[in-house]
């Protein structure tokens, strides 16, 4: 009998590295699945594990400053994270950063020098926001946004700001633009690409959203690189000058701002896995049960998990979404207790901007045909992505009730008569039936 087989559950020590949304949920799921071994949850944030979507939305705009201790963003039930409750569930919570892994010995080293041996390791380290190595990115009024502390710092800055410059027109950048607008702060968005939300919206919906932002007064500059952020001379229109370089042939220009947010995505390769061969630039490669094909004791979950497509390891999917963190955590916990279920979920995310709720199902690809049901900006609307006659993705604007029917269509790659698909009188429920 191998070492792996001979170890019973009650002797197993599972270490979860990263105490955010996915890591916290893995622990809660293991406990609710009556996992009999020991669990150690290691994370470098000083808070109970929490969900992040509110950080770019209500946490910036609410009248009173939010406090994490009594906030609904803490993973429910909040009492689970009380020290006595954790002790009773045989969960040890360690507030530290993992800095090294000895894969042969299965031992982690923490920043304070402590060594933590384990039998199973779940990597749940999320992503670190990039600053693009922009000169000036470390100035005090230049922000990144990932944590509760980042959100509170940005919230306080916005309340004293004569202008916000946002580098990056992705989900977080455009959500913050919307929040700043609610606070009456003038906003300029600087985007290197040609579209807003280009990673998750088809071009027609990017164009609509761009129009909406511009109509509300957000200045959005596309095709613009940011060269540097420097301190402005006294009495200037803003504390900082953001130096912008548009496409070739156009003149460089400056944007004045008191506050700058850099929102250009995250890096997901955990530094402590560097040199172990267990992580790549895109995160930690795992199979459909969230287990590493290179080390049977290693799992990854949430933003860091790059799920291989099962066809020889080419392609794959890494999702940075609330639902992925939530449900992949269950898949990992099930795998650890010996009930592995393949994690195959149709991607879904939402964003709230300018009073619109936008939900994205599947992965819109700009090469797909788009069938519009309704007019963006004129009431509820859907944009369905169609490839080879099949529905492969969809965006809903202010039509969240249709989501489960859209998910059904996308999950089954339904082939629907194009005339019916384009006719909003035939509901998605009917089309999915
Ligand atoms: P995280 O929740 O980031 O947790 C990772 C944790 O690991 C962090 O606490 C980190 O400090 C810790 N850590 C990292 N490295 C180490 C280390 N070496 N040692 C110890 N600990 C470490 N998704 C949606 O679907 N809809 C939305 O509207 C939406 N809005 C969002 C708004 C914001 C501002 C942000 C940041 C994200 C948003 N998301 C949204 C995405 C969603 O929140 C993430 O996909 C989710 O948080 C991922 O969970 P995770 O556990 O993988 O990462």
C-alpha cells in the first residue's frame, strides 16, 4: 500500500495558502463535509476571509465608511471565523505570508520563518494587481485595488479629489469610474486597447458601454499608453500629471488628477512556487478536479487556478470571478475528502455600472456573430454570441432574470433558429426549453 493510500483522513493535514474568498470557502466546505483531519488556513490579510465585489462599488460610494467587522462581505456565516469556532472545527488560522515551498518534503516556509509541513496543499492566493512598472506608480496618491484596505484608501482619497485618472478600462476600472461619478469626482479613463471591457464583452456591448460612460461625463481615451505619473507643480489642476502617449502620429498629452488608480489586471503566479515547476505565468495548472497533474497533493482554487482543457494540456481556462471562487472551492473540498467531481461550470460574472446590471455568460469572442435582442440602452437587452449556428455566450443588460435560461442555452451550445433567436418576443426561457 502506498503512503498516499495508507493515510487515513483523520491523520491528514490540509494547508490552505491564501485566506481570501476561495481559500476561506475551501475551509468552510471541508468542515461541512466532516473532513476528519486538521486544517491550517494561512493568509497575509488581517481580516476574516471576505468577498471582493463590493470593494469597487458600495464600499466606495456608501454614505458611511464601511467596517469589515460588521460587513456582509465576510464569508457567511461570520461566526465561523471566531477563534473559538475555528478551534472547535480543528482549523488553525495563521496570519502570515507563504514565501517558499519545499515540494520534496512538503513543507511551506512563512515570512516570519515558521515551517509548516502538510499532506495536501490548496493554493488560493488570488492575484496581485499589476502596476505596469509605470514610473510614479509608487507615489502616495496612486492606488491599486484588491483588498478592503485598498478600497478604504481609495474611498478616502476620492472624497478629497478634484479628479481621478484611471489606467485601464477593464471591469474594475470602469466600475470605479462609475462609483467616482456617483461621488461627483471628474474621471478620465486611459486605456491602451481599443475597447472598454474588451476581455468580457463583444464589441457591440463595449461600444454601448463606452457611449454610456461618455454621456455621463466620463472622459475615456482609447489607444493610449501611460508613460509616467509625476507630481505636479503647486497650484496645478491636480496633484499629479499623468503623461499619456497615444498611437503613432498623435501628440502626447497630460491628464491632471489628484488620485490615480491603476487597474490593468492581476498577476497570478504565486512567488513561492517559482522554481518548483508547479506554476506557470498563467497561474497553477490543474485538472478538472482542481488537482495539479504534476503533484497529486497540490490543488488550486479561485483566480489562481488554470484549469487545463483535458485534451493534452493545451488551452485551458482561468477565471477571475466570484462564482468560480465560490464553486471551485466546493470541488476542491470534495476532491480532498475523496468525492472528486469534475468542476465544469459555464463561466458567469456580473458588473454594475451607471445603474446598469451587466451579466456575462460563457466567454464572448469578438470573432463570434452577435445576435441582439433589444436595443442596448433602451430597456432590458441581450447580446448572444453565436458560433457555427450555436449559442456559445451571452450578455444580459438589466435582464438578470433571464440568466438561468441563457446559461442553459450556452451550456448545451444550443442550436436555435436564427429568426427566433433575434426575436425578443420569443423569450430565452422558450428558446431554452
Ligand atoms: P482572493 O479573494 O484575492 O484571495 C487571495 C488571498 O490570498 C488574499 O487574501 C491574499 O492576500 C492572499 N495571499 C496571496 N498571496 C499569499 C501568500 N503568498 N501567502 C499568504 N496569503 C497570500 N467577480 C465577479 O464575478 N463580479 C464582480 O462584480 C466582481 N467585482 C470585483 C471587484 C473587485 C474590486 C475585485 C478585486 C474583484 C472582483 N471580482 C468580481 C472578482 C472576485 O472577487 C475574485 O474572482 C475572487 O475574489 C477570487 O477569489 P480568490 O480567493 O481566488 O482570491
